[in-house]
C-alpha cells in the first residue's frame, strides 16, 4: 500500500508542477522518480496486469525526453 501511495503522491507533485509551469528539468526529475516508485510498486504486486509493459513505455518515453532536452540545451 505504501508503494501505491508513493506513486499517487508523486503524480500529485507532477500535476502541481505542471499547473505552476515549472521548468522542464523539474518535471523530468519527478517523472524519473515516478518510474522508480512504479518499479517498487510493481515488485510488491503479485499480479502485474500489463504494468510491466506500461512501465517499459514510460522508460522509453523518458529516454526520448532526455534526448530532446539535450538537443534543446545545446
């Protein structure tokens, strides 16, 4: 239950940062944390029901974001 709560709290922080038009870097830090929290939650759950695939899609999306941010910064 703590793992699920961590994910929900992280989602709330991300939503708040988005409402505040926070810098992309701040959002990216929280998104990476969300993936870590989701991984912990996934390890605690006996049945994943597609969660593994969803988590992989999140990892892939963050990888794309990293490359896009790097291109914008240069």
